[in-house]
C-alpha cells in the first residue's frame, strides 16, 4: 500500500514538473518574454540587452517607407504627368539610397534612442513594464502583432515582432507609423 502511494506521488510530481517545464518553455520563447526582458533592461539601464530585442534597420526602413506616403498626393487630387513622374523617380531614388543612409547613421540613431531611454524616470519605466504586462499580443507563427496601451492617455502603440531564426529571440521589426508619429510629436515637441 505504501509503495502504491509513493508511485502515485512520484507520478503526480513528474507530471506537475513536465507541465511546469512546458509552460516555462512556452513563456520563455514568447514575444511577451522579449518585451519583459526589454522592460527589465530599461530598469537596470542595460542598453545593450535592450537593443538585442530591436531590429533597428528593419524599423528604420519600414518607418521611411511609411513616412514617404505622407508625400503622396491626397486622395481625390489629380496630379499632372510631370508630378507623377517625379514622385516615381523620387521613390526609386529613396529605395536605393535610404538603406545606405541607415548604415551611416545607425550609431547616431542608437545614441539618440539611448539618451532618451536613459532619461526616463522610474515611474515612466514602471508604466512601460505595466503596459508590457497587459499588452495585447496576436502571434501567428514567427510573427506577432503587439498593442501597448498607455494607462494614462489610453493611446495605443502598435508594432510588429518577428522571431529571429538564428538566435531564436523575438525582435521588434516595425512600428505603426501614425502611432510613432503621434508619440514623437508629443515627446519631442518644443515647449
């Protein structure tokens, strides 16, 4: 009788350990884990770890692609032949030049971001950590769409993450342009 009880207890412990291990593995390989690691890196001011979870080149390229649409003619407005041709030429020129532009300014972009992030106070960092904890994450394969909501203003910041196939970590690869534009206007507006 005692042996049966011991076997049942061991089976329950093994099953509990397997379930716990599976849940931990699933969380560890999730976009939420990457976001929490970013928030933790902000708290301890470890910018190298923070930038492990950002694909700056991809974010920059998607940002420039989206921002170039601001230059398009408004819907319903007709452009003459010359205007259409110069816009097409400008678009081709930008697609060829902008990736090279990032290579030259990557260090400066990172420095500006670091300076901003290092100047966040503890309440702002705790707000980020709280937003990450309740973030809406829609994962489909190796792509995740994330929505962070500012608890004070209720404004959303939407972005996309992708799992890096080589390192297996999730990285932010693009940020919703209108959300980022609104954020930049609010944060960097001259007083």
